[in-house]
C-alpha cells in the first residue's frame, strides 16, 4: 500500500533532506508501505502527478538551485495554498494524501492547516511552529481537535517524546505539570557551552555556528527570542495552559538593535558583546556556575509564569551537564518532583533528525488512509 505525500517547502535544506530520505528509505524495494511524492509546492508554484513524481524530476529541483529556479518557473501557478485542498478533491484523492508542511510561513499556513482539517479527509504532518504558537489558544484547540489526522510532534523535540509526555500527564492520568525548565535550541546550547571554554569570543562562536550550519541562514533568527518563545508556547499549551506570546517574560540574549544588521555586518556588530560575555563567564566561573539561556514554565496553584532568560546555574545541575548541541528538559509534576524530577535529554534537531521524524509521522498516518480504502 502506497502513502501519497504532498510537500509544502520553504527551507531548501530541510526539503532536500526529506526528499532524499524518502527516495532512499521509503521506496518500493525497502519499505512495506512506500511513500510516493505526488505533489510539491513553494508559495507560488506547484507540481503534481497523481501517481508519483519521478525521482529524476525531484533531483532536478534539489540538486542545483540555479537549475531548480528554471524548472520551478514551468510549474503551475497557485494563488492560495488553500486551493490545493480543493484541487486534490477534484483529482479524486480525498482521503489519500498526507500533506507535509516543512515551512516557516504564517497566516497562509494557518488557513491551509484549518482547511485540511475542516474541509478534507486528508492528513497533515507539520514541523511549522507558527500555526500552533502565534495564534490564540482557541486556534490551537481547533488544530488539535482531530489528532488522528493532524500531527505536530516534530515542532518540539519529538525524538525525545516531550509533547506526548506532558500531554499524557495532563489529559490521561491527571498528574499536574508544575515546573518545566529546558534548553531546546541546540544553536543556543552550542553557543553557551562554547563560551564556557573561554577559547573564542562570542562573535566568533556565533560565526562558527553559522559556518557549520548550526544556525538559520540569518543567525539573528536563532539569537532573538521568537524561536524559543514559540517552542515554549507549544509545550505549555500541550500542558493545556491557556497562554500566548504576550504572557512570556523575555530577557533577550543580545540587544534587539542587532536585528538591523545582515551577514558580515551582523558579525561585526555583535563584537560589541564579546567583552561583556567574557566578563559574565569569568564572574560565574568564580562561584562555580555557568550561563545558560533557559526557558521555564512555573505553575503555582494554577498561576502560570513563563520566562525566557540568561540564567546562572550550578556546575553540578542538569542544565550544566550537557555537551555541544544537546537538548534537555527538566519536568516536575505532582508525582515526579524534586529531588527526582523527570529529565528528558536528546541530541539536537539537525536536518536528518527533522526529516526522519516527519517520515515517521507520515507512516503513523498510514492506517487512517488504509482503512478508508
């Protein structure tokens, strides 16, 4: 039985890795239920074949950007992403498609997600944090109303199972979440752990992270508060806390003025922070502590406090005892609490892991489609 996939893509690297993995591991010779890519789209053009898009055509798109631009220009125009849902219906494929959202788009993606959920029989797997986090709790509930056809686990540390953990405690066994402290941004973890060594200044560490593909194309997207805040909101909402971005108390890692700089000018500008970070690291080293950029959920008698801030932690604490680009979450519930909280630790979400987890959830959607046939 084939699983037909329609991919919405924006990030070149994630798209490329996902297509390569599907072609390598989910083909007819290796997978019991192969995935066939029948559609791909960016924000303006789409390509579709009801049977499957031949691997040679897909290769033309991801192998060379210049060549891909010419290829994409020959695709069909699309005015709104929601048109794709109606298009699939007209093709007689309602029930048979899993849409895959590996974009960072906003409003147009919210409309598309709701359209898939409410006006089609198809499924959707997303790695996009925006629809779940930057809109209201009512929207979050609507999106998750039919979890058998809508999966969001890839948005936050899926491979360690944290969303399932907090959701199960809240909704299945009534073990109330009281405290969560974590580092989910492997980019920020890498930067802060490299600072501990005092081998390079802050600006060079950020530049190294960019050169090693540890950051977004614009490193400011990792250093500003929005990415970590969106993860915080998703996790809090999976604990069924009615919160939004305005509820977060934020202390940015660096000043917002740096958002005005691009590329080499950005790395030059943030040199202003080098001495400040060196001084902070030395001060904390004297008292056996280290700096970590941490986000926290604190719940006291159902009063919720959300924080994103640069925190000084003891050297023997869990948030210190990580290396390189790891992620960690410390969760306290009514049952699992200090001195024995629940600790989830995992490696960072590099491209291979993101594509891998998306593929797993494509397969988890498969039984729904098999039943319909």
